[in-house]
C-alpha cells in the first residue's frame, strides 16, 4: 500500500502478514491503528504522514518509520522487532514499549535473526534527528541506537530494563555517537567541535532521562561522560585545569572510589612521613646520648 491515501479511520487488527506490510509514503487522514498484527518480515512506514495519531501493536522482524510524520500521539508496542525512527517527527507524545507477552491468536515471526535481549527482543536502531514533544522508551535494547542529532533530548525519558552499549573499562552509551567518552574530536586550536558540544548536551539529557528510574549508576555515568567531554573541550586554561584536578581527585564527585584511593595514599604518605620524623628524632637522640657518654668517659679517664 505504498503511497496510498486513507480518508477515514484505518484499523488493521488481528492481521497475519507472511512477509512485509508496506505503507511507505501513505497518507492517513484520521489516524491509523496497526495491530494486533504479526509480520514475518517488516512493517514499513517510511515517509508516511498520519493525522490523528498512530498506534503500532505488532510482532515483526523490523518496523521502519524513517521520516514519518505523525500529527498526534504515537505508540509503538512491539515484540521481536528492530525499530528505526530516524528523522521521524511526532507532534504529540511518543512511546516505544516492549510487549512482554505474545500476541494471542497470531503466530509471531521466528527469532533466528531477531534483535534485542530478553523475551520481547525489541531493539531501537536510531533516533537521529527525530523530533517528539515527549518520548518514552521502556524495556527496549538501546545498545546499538544512535542518539546524536535528536531534536529534543530534554524530552526523552527512559525507564525499565533498557540496555546500553558498553566498552571494556569505559562508560555506557558507547553507541551514542562515534567519539567515545574521554576521546572527543577536537576542533581548531584544541577547542571543542560542534559535534562535541552536541554530544555533551546529549549525555546531560540522557542523565536526566535515566535519573527518575532505578538505575542511578547509569545516570551518574552519563553525567561523568558529559563532564569528560567538557574537560577535553574546555578552552579556558584555568577552568580546564580545575576540571583536570576534579577528574584526578574524585572523578568530578561521581567516583567515590577514586577519592578513597587518594585519601589512602595521603594517609600512607603522612604515616611514612611521621615514621621518618620519629626515626630521625630517635637517631639524633641516640647520637646526643652517645656523645654525652663519651664525654663522661673521657673525663673519668683523665
């Protein structure tokens, strides 16, 4: 149904599609309800325009909504699907949720190449340049999701079991953008590039998005990443020196273990210094005592 126009309400319920359900460039004048629906291949909504809201309740290998425009609310409830929302525009609230239970009465696609983790297997591939007044992500795999360029990162909320990419010895959200935390791309004369500034703002937004969940450590890691980007891109030498000092001593106040390690080193150095002072005093005292005894001995002999 590529390029089709629907003047009335559209509802595809209890539909089983063997291969693909294709609605590229379709126009829905009064909303679209796709599902419960199961597709053996993909559900394609690229460049579609929907007035009145979009609801996709489906199990499929892929759901592609690149460049889709929704004038109203959008709700994606998926199983075993890779979802791509790059360049999508939602004029109302949008939500992406994983369905924990199978859709009754419909045969779900085989999971030979299904994405994601867990029983629902939902993976979000891209939010680059997506725009939504409010965007909720719940129980989806974000380990391969591209966020850089998200139009309103402050509107993002993340809840439930959402997995982020990790790298050995580094922070979560390695897939947020090409530069990894602590190694931003540099602009002219050591200044931060435009992408570095956007990435720092994105890390701050992700920290706020995860702060309300039960994953406080993840939020702290995002804040740490944002400060790392700022430290490497700071142009003022004094502020950069202050950030370096905070990074070394306590990890910007977000790494208690680093502060404890420095405290242990300082205590050890003080103990060593005190021990050396006592040893030096004792040596001087023994030398003085030996000199006095030698003087008394010499007087007696005389």
